[in-house]
């Protein structure tokens, strides 16, 4: 039983990004500045900007940013530079996801400042593969401020021409909907939203959902409401895991869009504790579909401020999967950080196009993947410095090409049957959820550790 503090007075105030987007400027051709010192020769604002990396070289600046580390490297190859000037205060989205041209793989970084070359270690945002092999970054901006953009390739990718789309969302607006019946007045999409329930009441709706039952209670205390509208066909994760503020014990539920009087018993997802006492839910969505969100606290705990992050994952090739609470985050290894695992590809079982990627392993240390449909927890097996959370007689991938050395390992799941015990291999079927974890040696080889867990719900 959790030791929970006594509740205090309650109130809601939730902050959202406004749905309207500034009209884009006309399309423009960048002059493909190969040196960051020439970034100020290409001044861009909201709109679509075409470019060509075919003749670009790889400069010395912006090649060692920690936020750019992916697939074993921080490098951005064949990079060109531009200066973006924000037209409004709010959030900017810089993306090649809708790129037209021959470019199939991009990598982006953003730095503060005017037109000077960036100082090392100052990147605001960086992305390698966000939408398939293409990239997208979002970051807060202030009207009239300048930001340096670095556009290039993941090392080894083929250069080509493409287009860069800059979109701006105005500054967040505050709303307060204590009553479920008024939730549609606060309609949100992907983004991060502040809320404060230290003044909200506990309404009658959504207090007896069976999937919300945890620690002897199903209720959500001092709840506030919003309507989330999905922008993709795929899945969404809604969580308070990265929240700062005074509300340390959150609880979240989601319902199909319906009149508040008829939502009882229809919750599609609910969670109390995933990341310590904070919450995370993941469920499938359809583009344009709307869902009721209920945000609050575990009954009897304290209320107050926190943030809710809404992150969408589209179907089709691209980042897929989710990180369940089990073994998340993993224990740190000799690099000083935890090794992580993620999945990319397509969640359709008929396609079987899934890559599982482990990153942050100690360089040169041996590792392998294993999988099952069951989660559990085994602390420090065999004296390991890490924990096993993929249980239920999992089998290891140990064929040639399936094992390797850090800092990055990748497994092409493809059409290979999952190795399980005692059955030699098992097919992945639609409707099943499988979990992967990676074991690896650390330092001298006398110590071992594990990544966290990635799960994929196959369609």
C-alpha cells in the first residue's frame, strides 16, 4: 500500500497550444549555405523551403551535440545552415516529414542565437528519425528572436534535394474545465499542457472504472477535463512522467467522445502509477477521432500543478512501440547512463517490418536481445547490475547477425519467429503485444546489465 498524503484544497488551470496555425509564407529555395558562418544569408520564417544537400560537405560545428546522439553517433553529415526568425511567441515545428524531392534520410538540429556559428553543447533540439527516416523538431520560440538551423543527413545516408517546413503555434492559452460537460471547450492536440487541480472538485463521472482500480480505489480525485482530437491513425501516449510541480501523484483516464452521462464503463485507458507516482496511458486512435481526457490525483493524495504530454505515433514505418513501467528507466551502466531500447517500423503483424534498437551500451561490449509476451520483474539476476522485466520463458536471439557489440545494437525482427522456450520459435500474430529487452556485458566482462523494455502492440 502506498503511503499517501492527506488531500488539500483543489483547483484546475490547464494550458494548451492554440489550434490555429499561422499562415505559411510562400515557398522559397534555400541557397544551401555549406558553412554555418553563412547561415544569416538564408533568413527563413514560417513556410516551406526547398534545399539540396548534393554538394554539401560535413563541417566541424554541431557534430558532437548530446541531443543529436542516435545510432551510435552525433554527427550530422553533408550539413547546410540557415537562420530562422520567429514571427510569433509560442512553439515552432521544423520538419522534413512532408519533404518533396529525392532526400530519403535527414537529420536536423536547432541552436539559439543570431547568425553566428553555434557554441558546442547548446543545441535546443535535434532529431534523426522522427517520421520514418525523416526528421522533425519542436521548440519554444519568442517573436523576433533568431535561431540557427542545421539541416543534413544521418552519416552514411545518400544526399539529395528536399523541403523544410517551418510551422508556428501561438503561445499557450489557459483554460479551466472542472465539469466534464464543458470538456469540449478545451480541445487539445499533441503537445505539453500545464494543469493545476488544486481547486477542482471531484465530479461523479469516471469514478468507478474497473481499469482504473489501483491500491483499493478506482476514483480520480479533483478531476479536470479536456477533449483530445487525434491528428494521426496510430496510437497516442498521454503522460505526466516528465512533469514538474507540486502534484506528485497523478491519475489519468481516457474515454471515447460521448456525452458525460454515458461514459461510465467505457474507459479505453487508465493509469495511476507508471513512472513512480506519475501516470502514463497509451491507446489506439483514428485521425480526427476525439476522446475525453480525465486528469486528476489519486484519492487522498495532494493536488497541485503538473504537466501532461500528449505524443502521437502514426501507423506505418517510423517510431513505434511504447515503454511500459517495468524496468523503465533501466539501471545505469559504466557510461554513467542507462542503456535504452526502442522500436521502429510498422506495427502491422502482416508486414512484420520491425527493427528493435538498443542504444547507450558500453562501447565494445557484447550483447543480445530477448523477447516474450509477459512482463515481470527479476532484480539483479546472476549478480547482474540490471533487472529482467521480460519474463515468461523468453528466448534469446543468438543467430549470426542478431548479436553484436555496443554502443548500439539493432535487431531486424522481420519475419523471423520469436525464439521462445521450450518452443524453438513462435509467430507474431495481430492482436498480440510483444516485449523486447537487451542484455549486455559491461566493462571487463565480469559485470552485466539490461536495457529498459520496449513493447509493440501488433495490429
